[in-house]
């Protein structure tokens, strides 16, 4: 879960250079799309230790359970809910630009649901299972452009397989400890991934995952014809919400909105402005 978006309070001085150094060391492979305007480097090859299919199945199961629980509490928005229809319309515009970032997305069954909750939150689980809480739309009074930035950010976490990477790192460490010096087999991590549904809802991403999701999401939204500057106004609203103590303590204590995040987005807006203008011309 993104928890829009928790991250360790200590951020590396430069998430990009740290990530690159790590990737070079790991001999990473997965490429960014050749046409990408934002610079996020390659996805971590460590994620390949966890079978994507198993993780996606586990996520789908967890998503279903979460929807059932929301339905039981009468907190699941019906199909004709205007805010849900708005989310569906935005997703429809964003999804066509997803596959260049991850070929697996061709076979994903994307879903978008809206849950009645005052929490400021949204997430996209592995395999394209998206949920928004009414709190984020209502309390921040998000425009369509800003909502598209949130959705793009969450989709980017799934497309860049941040959950898979994080699980590979944490479970890999746990299993390695448990197994001592035995060589870690794929079967072990496959088994771990199968039982991870619950963990997907409490997973915390790193600051560099968050930066990556910001930039990939920005580009997805721009290609879909959403105003890039909305990424900046979104995070300004997030910052204001933190200041006015909206959204609950968990959000306040973990929310990484701040000048550095906004500055990075401001620097990247010009890179995707042309994509946005082309999309508006053609759309
Ligand atoms: Zn995030």
C-alpha cells in the first residue's frame, strides 16, 4: 500500500545516484521505455527473485478480500457513483500508456474501486488493482488533473514492481537468515510471495521508489493529456493537509511531501510539457 505515501524519514541525499550505484552493482537489466522523458533508470533486477505471477495472484486475492470487507461495511462505492465514474474515466485515459513501462501490464486486468473512508489514501496493487479512498478526493478537493497524478503515481508503483522488489529484499533477507548459508532457491521466494497478500497492504516503499513513482506517474498523466503542473499543486495540497492535521496521524507522521519532492516535480514538469501539449492537440 502506498499510504500516499509513507517513506523512511531519512532520505538519501540523491536517490537517483544511490539507485544507479546499486543497480550497477547488481548488474540490473530491465530497461525504461526508449521514449521516456523522465529519467528513472532501470527497475531493480532483484525483483526477479519473486515470481511476478504469484505476487499478482496474491494481490488479486487480497484486493477481493478488501472489497468484500468494504462491501460488508457498506463502504464500497457502487458503479454509478459519480466519483467512481470519474476515476474510471481517468484510468481509461492513463492505462494505454502503461505497457511501455512493463510488458506484463498487457495481461493485467486493471480495476478501479472507491472506498468510503476519511483517510487520505490511494494505492495500486501488483497486477493493476487500484483503490481510492473518498478522503483523498474530498478532503484535498482534487481536480481531474490532480487525481490523474495520484493515479499515475500509484500505477507507476505497480508498473515498476516496487512491491515485488521490496518483498525480494525483505523476504530474501529473512529467508537467507533462516536458511543460513544455503543457496536461496526460487521456490522459497515463490512460496513467500504466495503468502504475502496481507503484507501488500502495509508495505512501505523507499524514498527512491516514491521519487520514481512521482516521475513515471507524471509522464503517464502528461501522455494522457493531464496538465503536468497539477503534480506540483497536488503535493502542495498534500503539504497543506499535513499542516492542517487532516488525514490522520499515520499520514502526518509518514507523509514525505515537502520542498524536495515538490522541487523535483517542478524540475520535471518541463520535460513532459510537450507530451501534454501533443496529447491535447491530438485528443
Ligand atoms: Zn507512492
